[in-house]
C-alpha cells in the first residue's frame, strides 16, 4: 500500500510549527510518517530550519529526515539524538559509505536521494545497503514546481533493479500525477505545498480518492 507522507518543508520556526499543528489537528492523516526537510543554502538555494527548532518542537510521528546539505556529517549526530526513523542523504555526496555505516550502526533506516539530472545508475553500488531511495521529481529546495516527466521512467528503472527497496518521490506531486506515480511502482509520496495550501484534510482526502479510484 502506497504511503502519503506530508513534508515539514520550512524556512522559519513559525512555518514549521504551523505545518506541525495542521498534522496534529488532522482527522485524515493516519500514515504516521512525516518528512523533515533540512537545507543549508549551499546544496540547495534555500536555508531551512535548524535542528534546535526541531528539538524544541519534536514531531510526534515517524520521521524521515531528508538532508539537502553539502556536509551531511554535520547533521547526522543531531538526527541520531532526535531518534529519527530514517535518514536520506544525497547520492551526489562523496562520503556515502561512511554515512551509511554510521546511520546503520545506530539502528536507523538509511536511504539515498537522487536529483533529476543525476543518472539512476549512480545508485547501483549502494543498493544492497539501502532501505529506501527518494527520487526527486523537481530540483530540490523549492516548492510548487512541476514534476519532471523523466521521473516515471527513473522510478521504473530503480524498481526493476531492486524491487525490495522502498521508493519515494518528492516534489511536484499533486492530483494530476499521483495515480501514474503509483502505477509505476512508487511506495511513498512526499508531498508539501499541495497538502498544506488550503484545507489539509480535504486535500489529503482528494489524493486518496484518486489513488484508490
């Protein structure tokens, strides 16, 4: 069964707390997973919230932490302390094996994200070490972008090579493309602006109606 995972994509503490509040009040959100987006204004053109803000307001859900940063090593210890459930690091990083070992040694799931302009073959050497792959449907760091058309084929290619790894798509997911993403084999969808613009519960229910229709 596919999962819909709301993203806590935030650049300020106020924005983070507002999204968290919507999730806590939701009567439709039952998946139990959220994605925490962490940005450094270097790997992506935007500065996100600090781990101190998250520590003051910890999500009462399972957390997938997506590191959109130049140096994941500076963040991993803090995420271990927060007891997140899964850490996603960019496949474009140079120290992947070191980070995977550290994350696994702390009994946390580990995954790699892959940007739109990165070939899926870059993941091949790591497949046996991963719990998840997060396919970026847009260039990371900005919301309200359109899903790249090559996302579907990239998901198919990864699924064919490693059918037992969870595959997520992050960015550009909405009511016009969610059905096709599920059909090509996506296991979870990280969704931000579509869900949080307007009525959260109504938007989530719309997506589920399409998925199950």
